[in-house]
C-alpha cells in the first residue's frame, strides 16, 4: 500500500491502515480488531486490553474544512450511539473483562476544534448511560489523526509494509523563470556542458536547459517535503547523494564518461540502496540532482 502526506483514502484502505498502526502501537497480542462483515462492528473498529476502543473513519472524497468536520461529527454520533445501544449483548461479550476508558475516532486529518467540543458532549452521554463495559470514572471520547501515529507509520515504512510515495508539486512557467533568474550564473554553465554532449542548435540546448531547470525544481520541492514530513528519509537521500557526488571526481578520469541519463540511473540505484522511497520519487530526485550537478561544477564533459 502506498501512503503520502496528502493521500485521499478509501474507507477500507484506511481501516486496514489503522488496524496495522494499532497492532504496532499496542502489540499484536494486545490489540483485537473487530470485523464488521457480520452484523456490523458494534461501534468500534477494535480495542486494546489497556482499555482503548477505536473507530476508523475517512471520507472518500475531498472536502472543505466545514464538510470534513460535519462528516467526522456525524460518524462520531452514529458510532457512539451504537456503542451505547449494544450494552445488553454484543459488546459485553466481545470485550469480556476489559473496561473501556477511551473511545477514539481515528481520522487522517483532524482540523476542527468543534470536533473536540462534540467529543466532550459524547463523553457525557456515555458516562450517563452507565455501561457495564465502560470505566465511567475515567472515560473520554477523543480524536486522533495520522500525526498521533508518526512512530508507528515509520515502522510500517521501515518494514516495507507501506511504501512512501510523494506527489510532485505542480510548477508553472513563472516558477521556472524565477528559478532561472535566481540561478542566472549557472545558465551559461549548463548550456556549455550540454553543447559538449551532442551537436545541437541553440534552441535545442535552451529547451534541454529549461527541462533540467524543471527537473531540479521538482527534486528540490520533493526534498523539502521529505525534510518537513519524513526527516529520516531526507537524511537517507541526502547521505546517498553526497556519497555518489564524491565519486564523480574519480569517474571524471574514466575512459568512457557517462551521459546525464546514465548518471541519473546510477544515482537512482545508489539511493534505492539507502531508502525505501517509491521508485518514482527516487527517479525524480536523481534526475533533478544530476541537473543541479550540471549547473554547478560537479559534472563536466570533454
């Protein structure tokens, strides 16, 4: 399964992801998922023996902040009602001696303080119901999102159970022009190097130069996303780039010098040994990094 910071989840996919996160959080032997195919899930996705009950939810379409709040609020209301209404049979038999202290709605993104207020209202309703499987002296309804599970999600990525795939940010002609203006001292440098590779018209060289500027921007944006959201991946990638960069000075003296495409392939292979980032992302970073090398003095041709 692929994951990304802004992924739009399908319902079953999110439920599977949450259950995997909770198995890591509590340990396989301390978390009990509850299947919903036979007469529903009784208002919880699963529970831990420490007294946490969980319900996973995500809308399967993009929503405004207000729409997201309303859908999450309605889901909490519906499932807390189930949690209360099943007091006479189903939940008591499922939970056994476990007393629930926390009922937690797990969502991809929690963006509204109003949902916290709604959770407080539902907390009071559950306590008032005097349920036999609830510890009414210390019960709360909570909302958790992916930020709560950073450690567990990193573990899934490390184990290869999930694959991180970042989306390439859209860039405009204005972005390219601004980048080129900022890197103006490198523009002639990259044109000179490209002209050494193959006889071409000035127009062809300029098109190739602009394409490389674009590749460099894609890679720069992706590395910034990694630095902000997944610093371990960022460290792995930058370490791999530095190691590969150090070898360029030796490879310069080889009889057969590599083309930019060959350099990008070699870098991608080196990065793949360092990181489990999605292949498309490794390709983007490798291609953009080689473009950056061409702009600076790291890569030259005779």
